[in-house]
């Protein structure tokens, strides 16, 4: 099922209305509770850039399998405070045949836990955790998906 968010984004993943309601409620609850910094951010270098260490393994695996990623975040930015960060872990990748196959693979494995949006204007996929507070499990599940992904080239 494909669901348009607006003229420029299409939701490719399948979340039921009850899950969207839960997501909205989680966001409201998050905005109302105190924000505590639990641990300092862990970073690593990947292709000359500083990235979240929790996604390093995933990005390395995807790179080795020729799935080109653009941006990623595992949670709190190195420059941000706990109140001003990405609530959802995410990875973006340019849309092509190989990344499309990976997206389908990840959606089959992660099901409702993965939100996938296709951005028409930028021709890219945005894969993110669907629920608040699931950033660590998103990172672990994405690494599993990357480690088990095999791209089969079609021969004519």
C-alpha cells in the first residue's frame, strides 16, 4: 500500500491507524515529560564524516553491499541537547534498484517498526524508527537487515 503524505513524499510502509494514533500519543507524552541526558553521544568516522556509532556497522555493511546512504542519525546530535534532537533514528539513501531491494527486505523483516517514506523530489528513501524511544532497537534491526541482505542481479 502506498500512502501520500503530501505531493513530495509517499509512505511505503504499512502501519495501521491504531499505530499512528499510538505514535501521536507517544509524541504528546514525550513533549510533556522532563528530558534527561542519560549518556554522552558515541560517534565514529565513516567515509570522512562523523556519524552515530550505533549506526556505524549498518552503514559499513550497506556500503560494502553497494547501497549508498546519505544521512543518518541514531538519536541525540553531538551538538544538541536532549530536548532538541531527532526523536526517531533514521537512514536516508538514494533510490535505485539496489536500495529499493534493501528497503523491501527491511520492510519485510521489521514490519510495523519501520517507517519508510519515499521523497519524490530528492529521489530517496527515508527509513526511520516508527516509535519514540526505539532508536537503539532500530539501529540493531537495521544492522541485522544489512548483514542478511543479498542483492540478486536479474539476468535476461
